C-alpha cells in the first residue's frame, strides 16, 4: 500500500479526543477501532506516530503501543517497523471482522446467536420480498433447485441451503445486514453443516424454503417474513440440538 503523507495526522488526532485518566488499554483500542471502522480514513493511510496518538488521547505511549498491537492481531492495522502504522482496509471490510472477533471474545451463547440469526433472516425475507427483481429471483430459486436434487447428499444440500440464504441477503439490498448475517452464520456454521441428518429433515427444509421463495416471488412481505419465521423455528431447534451433542 502506498504511504500517505503525515499531513492527515492532525485531522486523525482531532477525531479522537482525550480519554479519562487511567483509561485501560482495551478502551484505547476501542477508541482507535471506532475511528478506523468509521469510513472516514482511506485504506493505506499512515496513522499518526505513537507519541502523537498518546498525547491526543492523554495516555501513555505504552498503552497506545499495546492497543495498536492488538489491532494488528485483529487485522485492522499494519505496523511496519521503521515506516509507521497503516490502516489495512475499508470500513466495510473491517467491520465484519471486528464484529466476529467481538462475538468470539464475548463468548456469546449459541442460543443468543440463534435468536439474532432468526431476527435477521426474517427481516431479510421481508426486504427481499419488497426488492427482489427477476435476476435476483433466479439467484434464489437456483439453490432451492439444488437442494431438491441433493437430498441424498447432505453436504451438498447444506451448501445449497447456505447459498439460498446468501441469495436472499443479496436481494435484500442492505450491505450492513449482509455483514451481520455473515458474522453470525460463520459462528454457527460448524453446527449448520451437520444440522440436517436425513432425507426426512431435508424434505421439511425444502418445503420451508419453498414457502419463503414463493412469498418473495409474489412480493408478499408479510408472508415472506412469516414463512421465514416458521423455517427459523425448526432450523434453530435443529442447530440447538446439534450444539448440545
């Protein structure tokens, strides 16, 4: 990445502001992460030196150094000895990653993740019913057809199932919602890949997905949300059972 001149240092520092005396390293890292994922700084921008950040935040240089080291582990910044510290990606690239780490570090329960996923998927179905056009309907129906063809191959069935939900999210037209779903799904994927155990369960899942698709094709937002709620209830039950095994 190219190095940007240091004339942005004052602008970046001004965006931070001082922290209370005795602020822990974790809060220093949080303040920096909030700024770096805000979208106001271009990827590849060289950040102010540690001493400038420390002076602006009102903390010791060691706290800033430790905070930047933590953010480097998370993949948010790139610390180059002898050159400086650079922002690695755009806000849209960094936010899903920081959300994923936050959920992992926070040790959220599977039950909480399933509740979150259900709410997001239901809203996605409603948006998709309102917004899906011809090409997006085709992108949704394709994975559904593959699910029907793969009832005897549960690994391929699970892949088609995920592709169906990804196509719904794309049709919803909300990138932030897609990011949130990606994070939650990735944390549940270890269970989702083996949640359908036999052809009988696969046929139930197909019928539920078909109901969602037909409601979206009819542009019926309420019916799409209701059909997804029904699907999420049975899918969450299977995932919860898998997580306890």
